[in-house]
């Protein structure tokens, strides 16, 4: 009985030690790599998405990149922040700094898991934070 318990424990311990190394992928530096799936997930039924979807996606990507570059320029143009009082508050350019930070976070593509999509790709301010592609928003599966 006792030997069976040791064998079962050793088997579980072996699985716990070996399984992460067997399933995870590492690059040459020893870091774990997260790769996109081979076939992209498509929740839409056939024929519901418009044929001009790729040019629209490219337009949105260019727009997101342009606005992100604008936000970077705004950030670099900000004067140094002035913190005063207790609790600390930002005076002078504080409002502009917070607004610019929000803009940077919404339009930064590096925040997505595969570093290829910004939050604004699906939540554009001029579309009331819904999708920026009108033909997709008109479908019955749009949010």
C-alpha cells in the first residue's frame, strides 16, 4: 500500500515537472514564446462579413498608428509634472498629462497579447467606442 502511494506521488510529480517543458515553446534565449494560432478564429457565419474587409482593417490600422504617433508627440511636448499638496496632485499640465496617457494606452498596439492590435481597433472614440468599420457594425452579430 505504501509503495503504491510513493509510485503514484512520483508519477504526479514527474508530470508536473515535465509537462510545462513539453508544451511550452522557448526561443534561443530561453524565454517562452507566445505565437498566434495557425488558423485565425472566425466567429462569423459565411457571407456575413463584407468583401472589402481587408482594406477597411488596413485603414483602421493606419488610423490607429497615426493617432498613436500624435499622442507620442504630445507626450514629448509636455513640460515636467508638478506634484503639490498632500495627497499629491498634479498641477499645471496634469490634465493634459492624464489625457495623453489615456490616448497612449488606447492606441498602443504593444498592449495586446500578440502586440499587433490596439484597444482602439475595436473601440474607436469617434464611433462612440464601438467598432470603427461601419459594414461590420451593421451585421446582426455586431456588439
